[in-house]
């Protein structure tokens, strides 16, 4: 283990805004991801190997 001021990231899970959770999940399925959860106007979770990502409906967050 390094000095206290050295950070080490073991993993990260981005949360992506989406206008359409279903279409976003389908896009990632075509890339080989597995959908763990998909709720339109809600939240989606995908995974592949050691990589995961989440999508949240941008209509809920007010981003767009």
C-alpha cells in the first residue's frame, strides 16, 4: 500500500443520462452487455465482465 496521499481506484460505475432507457439498454445488449435492470422513465443497469454502468432517465433528472 502506498502513502496516504496516493489514491487507488478499484472500480467505477458511471451513471449516464438517457432519453430512452429501453433503447439505451438495447444498444448495450448489442455490444454484449447484460441488462440487470431496465425501467422506462426510471433506471437501467448493465454489466459485462467486470464493467458496469447505470442509466437514469434524463426526464427525471431534468438534464434535458
